[in-house]
C-alpha cells in the first residue's frame, strides 16, 4: 500500500470521526456530551482488554453517549463494507459471528477510528467535563 492510499484512508476516518463528534458537540445537551466524551476516551481500552464484541455488548443501550458511539461504530464498519447491517440486524451479533480474521480487521479499524474520535472530542469538547 503506498503512502497516498494510506493518507486517503486516514483522511476518510478523520472526516467521518469529525462529522460524528461535531454533530454531538453542536446539537446535544451537556449530559450527552459528557457521556459521549467519557465513552470515547474509555472505549479503546475496553476493546483492547475485553475485545470488540464484548465491548459493543457492554455499551449497547448503556446510556445516550455510548449509544451514539455504538451507532457510529456500526455505521463506520458498514461504510467500510466490513459488515452488512439491515434494519433488523444487531451489531453485536453481526460482529461476533464473523471469522477470526474479519473480527480482527473490524477491531483494528474500530480502534483506528476511535483514535480520531478521541482527538476531535478533545478539541471540539474541551470545555466539557467527562464522566468518570
């Protein structure tokens, strides 16, 4: 893979992450922003410790901030054509049903996306105190 294609992939992740974080930063109340910021900072560690499937199961419908992150991850994996989500599909079920090599690719892609999300959360929500 050459440098230009890697740069293009990173720019795609960055744009998607920016749009998602900016949407929350501009159109949400303080409580949602706090939960979103806190979740964005904790998710990479949870994924590395517990795995992508378990982490998604843990954050699904936990609170509004984590729900936004859950939906964002599903949209991104679908956009990258790593999964197919229809109206009845459950992200956790789809992710854990994948073979090991695909599961690892989804994990790597999710962590790369969350790296951008954390950067933008720090910049766009610098005045928001995250939940601890």
